[in-house]
């Protein structure tokens, strides 16, 4: 137990430049306090003291702002930086040397009593306010960008960002997305469908324009554009109205009242 505590403190000193001394880490890091409380609560959970484990986990949440279900499996040297708003579900599995920033949710997408929360490999980093949802796997040494929503497995040594999250780095190399469908974003799919419809409409308009031009040429003259003619008539009526209005004195507006 003491060895794990020393590891936890050292992991904070290694990963947070703001951590200066062992004393400051012991006193000022609620993420560390939440992890220590979880180890006790998880032991109670595994030994069927589940009501007590749940009560103590909620007590720890009150003091740290971090909710870790006592059933979650947490590896060594987990570092929860800042921590406020972090939620870790019952069937979540977290590997060693994982870093989680504030506002992160490791949540489920099923109401069934089965494995329904994510599994994080070793060395994973989850950016602030991100959500990793469902029984999915985030591979070793992968990163999730801030504000992302991860709904599918993430390979090892990759970086994902976005809503929903998509690959931007693989093995340290930038991934260039040439087809928006690779993102699997509903909005992108709607835009693709809209662009397709517009392209088809343009093609149809071009065909009708060519047909009209052919008919006019065969008739020996260019038919007047009805839209332009209608606008010309409207403009003429507007000018006549303005001319009559200008001849009217403002004093005449009160006549007959």
C-alpha cells in the first residue's frame, strides 16, 4: 500500500509541472485523494460490502468532485488532474499510467447489467470534458482530444478528436482525411447528401437551358425572358407611383378628417 502511495505521488510530480513538493501533492490534489478512496471502496465492493462502498464513494465525491464507482477497475499511477466533474462508471477498466483531466466521463450506453463502460489501455490520456461511451477500447498510449465524444474503439498509439471522435494521428503521423464520410458525422452525411442534390439540380437546369436555347434558335429569334420582362413592368409601375406621390402635398394627407 505504501509503495502504491509513493508511486501515485511521484506520478503527479512527473506529469504536472505545477506540482513542486511531495507535501503540496499530498494536500492539494483531490484527484489523488479520489484514487486512494476508490482503492478502499473497491476492496469493500469486491468483498460484498457494497452498500458501504457506495456510501463511501459518494462521500469521496462530495469532498473531491470526482465520482468513481466502487466497481470500476483502476490500474496503478492513475493521475486525475484538477478532477472536478470526472465520472467513472461501474464496469470501466483503466490501465496503468493513465491521465484523465477534469470533466471527463467514462460512461455507458446500455441499461443491461453487463460490461457497458470503456476500457482504457496503459498510458492513455483523456482530454478535459471528453466523453468515452460504451463498451469500447482505447488502445495503449492513445490520446483523446478535449471536448471529444468517443463512440468507437481507438487503436493503440493514436490521437482522436471531434464529435464523434475521428483519427488525426496514427503512430505519430498526421492523418489526412480526404473523404468527410470517414468522420462518420451525421452533419457531414447531411451536407454530402445536400451537395449531391444541388449537383443534380444544376445538371437538370443546364439541360433545360440548353433545350430552351435550341427551341429559340429553331424559331429564328431569341424569346424574351419572362422574368426580366415582369421586373421591367413592375419597375415602371413603381416609378409612376412615386411620380404621383411626389406631386402630393403632405398637407393633403389630413383632408377629409
